[in-house]
C-alpha cells in the first residue's frame, strides 16, 4: 500500500505518533549513530516524524519527498516547534541527487538500498517486518510491502555488510470517534464491503478512556533497522 498524503492522512499519522511514541522510540535507537552529523537526508520523508526527534543531534536535516502536502506539513510543524535546521525539499527520491553524512529512510526504498550508498557516509533504513494485527481488513489484497528479512537477503547476496537491529513497538491508530474510525478503514480498504469493515471494527477496536482519542485500533509493529556504511569518505 502506498500512502496518499493529504491533510487527513498526515493528521492520522501524527495522531498515531502522539498516542504511541513509535518514532520517538526509533529516534532513541538510532541517535548514537547520527549524533554530530553535519547533514542528514530523510529520503521519502512523508510527515518526517522521526526527523523532529533527531533534529537537535544534526546540523542540517533535509526532508525529501514528492508530496507537496507532506512537505507543507513538515514546514509548518518545524516552524511550530522552533526547529530551524529542517529543510523540506520537493524531490524524486527514487532518483536522488545529493551528498550527505547520513541518508535515512523509513518504510521507503528498501528493495534496492545499495543504490543510495554512493550518496552518503552512512545509511540507516527502517524496514517493516510484521505486525500482530492489521489496521484495516484486506491489507494483503494489493501492494505487498518489502520485508526486513528480504532486505537482509538482498544485501547478503551482494556481500554488503550491515548491522541489523530489531525493534517491536506499539504503533496503532487512535480516533476521536467511531465515525472517524469508519472513515479510516474505508479509505485504506476501499474494495472491502461495508459489512466486512463493520465486522473488522467490532472485532478490533477498543475503548481507551481518553477524552481526545476514545477509540483505538491496537497494533504491535516489528521493524528491522539497518545500519550500513556508505561510499562517501
């Protein structure tokens, strides 16, 4: 599944981070590897939620994406947080150009990580492995995301050295109402009938007791974090 970033999908992602701290936990994992870097580029950044956590550790953070909506979100959030070293860049990250101390990717570009190595001194990539539950029904009927296991096999086949760290963290989706939950499931599962969507929500959604987000779709997400030396000196 490819995410179509717009005001609503960006807010859902930000709400999920606020509720679970998923990217905050990832930032703590990679912080020792990037501290003191002059330049970092988040390729395919989306809402760049990890970048706001790591910005104090890096002189310059370039957030690159083809989505103008995502980049507008990044610029607005950086301004609100008073972070002056985050720079949104409209760019095709499938064909990147630039040179950085660190190239970072989360859930992007993992099928061919080696093509990014000449552009950086170090590459860090977060790749999905599995979840204990889906956030919408029928998720396996369309696009199949690459896995961390397949990424490791790909790198091994090319004799590229890497360090792989596994992390499992809650990263579900909170909602302000049941109607919002229905809208979410309908958006991400448009080919699923209404009855199946309702059955899915009945089985999966839980009450939180929170005034802001009284409903929640829980999900544990397992990711592999790849640390690879790049080709720049």
